[in-house]
């Protein structure tokens, strides 16, 4: 009887796990099944280049049929709805899938609790919203744009702030290039008094300084009351806007609640240092779907998703072979905050924190990383 391993998702964590499993299982004794809505990988970090037309949505999609064939993976096209029997059965929109070991790598969702949130556009939520913003920008004749992000009050690490800085700085550069920056008022808002603090002690000053130099107004530390069609209402007043881009705090997907396991305060699967889902047998989690132990600055990033997926896949194989399985992952925060022509490298490790000035070379490093990842899965 083959040993069945099921992986939920086809993003950064899922694909890194498949590669690690196959590296350790050269004889292909494991039958690996991937469950995802589509056999495709979406390179989310490059969404920041869609509004300017530097990238089209289709540039960021890799069809995975070839990769799955190379890796000997069976694809089950469906959405996951929940788990039964402690994770041994995955309930999907296309029937049930039984496994001997399970890795959950299906990413996260965004909170939608703020009143009037439908008046905002979340450019991180996929290719479509980013393309809608591009189309809107092409029609727009100047005025006001508000852009902001918030966290999940129940789980401080569940925040996606870095990309909002990138959308903002890229938009500034784009408008300059199109000779229309002067007719546009850009405002950055966040209920946090020090947005970007997780990037390091100097990051907030450097990021806010970069906004000031670009004549971007800021409204910080004001609780969001509601979004309206033409404004953001905060506890401190109103921000008029022709369009509002807003990245809410992150949370777990609704189906996480149908798995019979306790979730973290923010709604994610609770993982230990070895990426095991607490309270289960042979169920692991990697990437945005999990709530992991670590320093207060730990981040939900593609880089971390891959490190967690590698640790989880190694532990999964060791467990199936009856060996000790305590491989852990390092917490690292590495990102390049891009502005279309330059990039600012920010990195944070247990011993040091580095933030470089904006450099042209870092913009090219970001493009190189994109090419490398897309090539790997083509
Ligand atoms: C605009 C933007 C810029 C970013 N920039 C960076 C950066 O510069 N550096 C960095 O490290 N990180 C960056 N990130 C964060 C990074 O993209 C995420 O942390 C990463 O994608 C998480 O990987 P994941 O595999 O956990 O989830 P995802 O990549 O989101 O993949 C989740 C997968 O699960 C599938 N799925 C969803 N629901 C279900 C379901 N019910 N059943 C089955 N499958 C399901 C999805 O289709 C998808 O295939 C950025 C994110 C955005 C949006």
C-alpha cells in the first residue's frame, strides 16, 4: 500500500514542500496529492508592479501541470472545506481525500469587519484587484488617493504592511513618470502610530521620511471608523479619496473553523517549532495559514513560508519512517521595499537588523528573485 501524503494549496509553502519531499524521497515511495482550486502558482510579490503596467497579471501565473508531472504529484482540483478524523480526511468541494500525513499550506484571508470595507480595494488579495486598480488609474484624471493598512488586533503578526509601502512608493514613481504627480494628492493612513515598526527600530523613521520627501501626506494612529465611497472616516476626522486602497489585518480562512482543532486568537492553525499543528497527529502547517512561535517581529512572508515548508516536509518524512522529527526553522525577516526604480533592503535576524538606503541594485535583485522563482516552477 502506498503512503499517501496530501498537501493543501499550490503557493510558496506547498511547492517548497513538494520539492523537499521529493529530494528526500528519490525512490518516490510516497503518493503525493495536492489539493488546490487551480493547478497554478501566483507570484504575489510582483503584484506591486501591476498598477504601473511593469507586469501584467498573466506574467505572475505559472501553470503547474508540468511541475506536478516532473514531481510525480496527483492534482485534485477543489477547494478545501474542512478536516475529519483528526486530519486523516480532507473534505473538499469535489469529495473527500484520505491521507496518512497532511500539510496545510493554503495561505490566509483578510479581515472584512470594518464598516464600508466594500468601498475599498485590497491590492494584495489577488491579480484581479491589482488589475482593476491599473484600469482605474488609466481613466483617472487626477485628484486624491488614500492608501493604508491595519493589523489584526487579536494577533499582531497577522499584518501585511510592507506591500502597501511598495504600492504607495511605486505609484508615486509611476505618476512622476506620467507627468501627473502634481495633480494627485496621496495620503497614507494607518491606525498604528508606528506603522512598519516590525521591520526594525529605524524603519518607521526611514519610511516616514521617504513619504515626506515624496510629498505623501500621513494620518497615523487614528482608529478607522468607516469607509465611504469618497472618504475614509477615522476617529481623527476624514480623508477624502477618489479611491481607497486598504490592506486589512490578516486572518485564517473560514474553512479552518471546520477542522476540529483549536485556532490561534487571529484564526490560524497553531503550530509548534517543528510546524506540527498543535493537538493533531501527522498534520503540519506552513506559510500564512499558520500561527508560529517566534520573536514579536516575525512576519508572514514567502521566504518564511518556504523555510517552514522545508522543516515541515522533513519532519513529515521522519515521522512516517518512525524517526525523531524535531527539525525547526529560523525566524528571518527579509524584504526589499520597492519603488519601481529603487529598492530598500530590510532584514531582521535574531542578532541584527539591517536597513540599507534605497538602491537601484536592489530593484534589480527583486526582479532577479522573481525570475528565479518563476523559472523554478515553469
Ligand atoms: C503584494 C504582495 C507583496 C508581497 N511581497 C513579499 C516579498 O517581497 N517578500 C516575501 O517574502 N513575501 C512577500 N509577500 C507575502 C507572500 O506572498 C506570502 O507570505 C506567501 O504567498 C505565503 O505563501 P503561502 O504558500 O503560505 O500562501 P499563498 O502563496 O497565498 O498560497 C496559498 C495557496 O492555497 C490555495 N488555497 C487557498 N484556499 C484554498 C482552499 N480552500 N483549498 C485549497 N487550496 C486553497 C491558493 O489557491 C494558493 O495556491 C507579498 C504578498 C503580497 C500580496
